[in-house]
C-alpha cells in the first residue's frame, strides 16, 4: 500500500532523514519510535507532503505522491487521516462543526457531513458532546475531537504524530484507549509515532526504531524488545525491564 524509498531531508547542516526506505502493507499497524529529534515526525509529515523531502520516492496505492499536482495533493490529504501533536481545533466552532468542517469545505452537503461527523465522534466516545466548544473540553477530549476529524473521511491510511505529546500524563490513557480500540476494530492502515512503549507492545504489528535520521531496526514488537540488535532497541529493553 505504502512504499518509501531513499527519503532524504536536510535542514541546513542537520540531516533529519537519511536514506529512509520502508514498506507498509494494507491494514498493518506500524509504530515508529526513537529519541526526540531522530526524524520520526519528519518522516510521517513527508508522506502527505506537509514536509517536502529533498529526494526519494513515496508511492501510495501505486501513485507517486511527490508527482501530484496541488489539487491532487489536496484530494490525497482529504483521504489520509493525520492526527497532530497539537489539537488545531477552531475555537468559534463547536465539536460537531469542527469535525464536519473540511467535509463541507470540500463540497459535501451539510446534513450528510453532520451525519458522518456524528458517526466519527461516536467512535471516539464524544457523540454526547457535539454542541460543546473547544475551550469547554479537556486536553484529552480535544485530541479525541482531532482523531474524529481525521476519521471522518474514512481514510485508508492514518498518520499519528505523537498524539499524546501535548497531554497531561493523567489524560494520556483516554487517548491511547481510543487509539487501541480503533486499531482493534478497523482495518485502517496506521503509522503511529509515539514514545508509549507499553501501547506499542499491545497494538503494533511492527516496530520501526529510528536514530539520527535512519531506521536502525524493525520487526515484531516481541522480537525487537526481547532481543534488540540496535543500541536504541537495547535502551527500550532496559526501560521495559526497569
């Protein structure tokens, strides 16, 4: 479904991605882990060209993402869900309106968009909060609205950029529970950037470990964390044993 080959991204003298190649199968849940600044977020932001790589290939469903025109790229972004670290909700809109906003912007009839938005909010447990506004929600609830917004287009591919990074530790669990339920109950292909090791163990079909802009190890979670080959993998193993 998704094929990355020799992706490279550099900011001045800082190499964010160096020769990244990765294949993701349809329906697979791949968790990307590694220390802060290793290139995880840059990698998934390149997939829908929120960040433009300097060179390489990105093929999604047989189509070159880097060759897309502006209009075709916008269509792709509407069909690839992206959950950000920050919530990016529109303060003047209520929960339902935030989730349906991009559907209406894309030309969908408001009643249909509202029905789709309500179904997405039900998946994240917020169908009872449709009339509330972002400032009336906890951080965990705001991120769940962000997840519903990404789900509302029924995307084949979901990209998650450290979705719990901006949350108070006490609120992290509610978002991880929603994510785990989505992994369990849908066949959506997911790339998840996270530091949550126990969550990764539960949901990942495959772990990808990154360090200094490179993939240093990948494999099934029980293999990578039980018998790691990389120094980053050994650090995660020590963390699990502590």
